[in-house]
């Protein structure tokens, strides 16, 4: 697959371009810099745009096709922008047996976000993950990096999503009314 054709649908703003340029410049003299650059760009932007692969290729001499291959190989990298809030739900064996699928059903229904996708309003992404090594807490989800164990008990995941939705509506209302106290 030609990465340029499939990945250039997301125009980058100036801040994202600068972030990519800074990250590439800071690692270009290291050994094996491709993974490190990709890791930093994923962390900074939440995904790896085509422009980043091109910049890495230009700086390292590794072809864009090879950089793309690395991105595709590692599950930690994604070529699609993530939502503002990222929900990961473990579907490893222990979590699956204890209700992981139920968590997915609840989260997708509440957010309108498809599994392994992003909601149309860009607010949420939901991904199914493999075991994250917390099987004793199954079923496990993470919301914006915070681990929620035993997540069906007391509807913990539902409550976490509801809290985000409430906070986001307050922020939106504050933005519409210009009331800065709603951001406090
Ligand atoms: S199976 Fe979910 S944390 Fe291990």
C-alpha cells in the first residue's frame, strides 16, 4: 500500500508540523532513531501522520515505505487521529470472561463511538486491547491512561464516561456563554 495515498487526508496545523520537526531533529543523530521518533510523535500528536513518516525518512534515509511498515507492525502506533478521550478495553481472556464485551457494548453505546474508531464529534476513541497485565483486576479498562479495574462493578466505567461527558458539556456551555468560572 502506498502510505502517501492512504494517509494524507489530515492536514496538519503549524504546531503539529513544528512538533514533528523538533522531534526528528532531536533524535536524528541517534542510532536506530526511527522507533524513538515514532514513539515521541505518537505521544505528542496521538497518531503518526504521513508528514511525520516523510520527515523521518528524509532525516534518516529509511524509505517512507519502511517507516510505514514499522508503524503498521507495532500496535502502539496509529495512523488515525485519536479522540480527545481515549478508552481502552481489555479483551484478554481474563477480562473477556469477566465481562469485557459488556464494557465495550456500554462504552460504544454511551459515546456513539465505534469499536477501534473515533466518535463523529472527535470526543472519544475506543479500542479493544490485549491483556495489559492486570488480570487480577479483570475486567479492566483504561480511560485517558487511568486504569479502571473491576470495571463492571458499580458501573465504574459508565461513571467515568459520564463524568467526562458532563465536564465536556460544562466546558462547551462555558465556551458558548463566555463564563470562565465553568472551566474551574
Ligand atoms: S486479560 Fe485483561 S488485563 Fe489481562
